C-alpha cells in the first residue's frame, strides 16, 4: 500500500496458491453464486490481487460473463496476474479484465460504483485499523456482496505438538501486530475487527473458518512457512533464537520430509448488504 507496506514475492504467492484454494470456504462461494442478480455482465473488483490467485480460483466457479478489475500497488504483481487470468466462467461465458495500480486503502465508494462483487484475499491482516476502516467504508458503500478470504487469526496447531509451539506462536502473533514505518498492523485481530466495522455500518457478515491443512503433499510449503514463522517470532523475541536452535533443526527436517502436520487458522468473511 505504501513504501512501508509488507511486501510479498510472486514466488511465495505461487507456492501458497494451492493451499489457499483448498482452504477458502466453498459454502460462502455458493452463497455468492446463488445470490448473484441477473446482470448482463458481473463486475468483480479484486482488491490487492497479488498475482491473481483469487480470480483464478473464483472466476471459473461463477457463471455468466464477468469483468474483473484487479487492484494492486505493485505493478510487477499486477503483470503476473494479467498473464495468468482465466478467460472462461463456469458456464463457458467470457471473462475479461483490466488492471489498476492503486493503494486499496485509498479507494472510496465512487471507485467501486457499479460493482457486482468485491473480493480480497490474505490482505486484511497486513493493514492498520484506520486502513481497514477505509476499506470497509468503501466496500459497504458499494452495496454489493464482499468476499474477504484467508485472514490469519493467530491459531497454529502442529502434529506432533511440542512444548515450545505455543510460546513461538505468541511471539509470532505479536510480530504480526508490529509497527512498520509508523503503521501498527492488526495481524490476527484484523478479521474480527473488519467484521465489527461492517456490522457497525449495518451490514450482515458471515464468518467461516478457512484453515490451511498442510501435510505430506504440502511439504515444500510447510517447510517454507515454518522457516518464516519461526524467523518472525525470533525477530520479535530475540531470546528465542538460542532457545529454539534444536527445535528449528528438528521441525525443519520433519517439515521438509512431510512428517510435520500444520494447521494454520484463517477466517473468510462474506459481507451482504441488507
């Protein structure tokens, strides 16, 4: 969103895309599809689209002609999204798109005028309270469904569990709430905060769990995620570095070999105007 925003790489987004697709709530998508009004063309605004994983997942699940408007502040990610856009809807109808290099926290209701659906994925937890309020205000004012997926909620479970897990998870959650360039991020509090802001504006919100469930088939992602998770915790609490040296080695080897089961909690939100 700004030069002090949390940056993500195309490589990381590509690695996590299958797990994201498996985790998102199918129930909420079915509600979106069933409630879609008959229109000549559905207009979908995808906020902070990254490399376009939401359009690739959701576009082919919705019927009828669609036009996606992809927003991101990173032109490189927008280019990746443009190169991999789906072109066919669930019933064979055409999907078209355009890209806009924008800070989504600066959008207003006028920017989203005419939207049939607003989407975003894995972005709320990287915003501040004021930024979430602005996004919520713009979406609520558009008077259309808004589907916000994969916001972390601070819950991580390992199989097998170890005594250090909870201590590291707490440090990681604090890291997610850190201040970056004067921006105090919401981290695992973001989904609940956003839901409350929508409700305060008189909008109905449905919340569903959408956890990553990483097993042997996701060994590469589990190993990469684990390394970043532990690094962030140690950055937040440097004293953890020495206390977790054996833990890091043991868990890293198990994750890479597919012997470590990981469940990472997320929530999906479906916002529906009354």
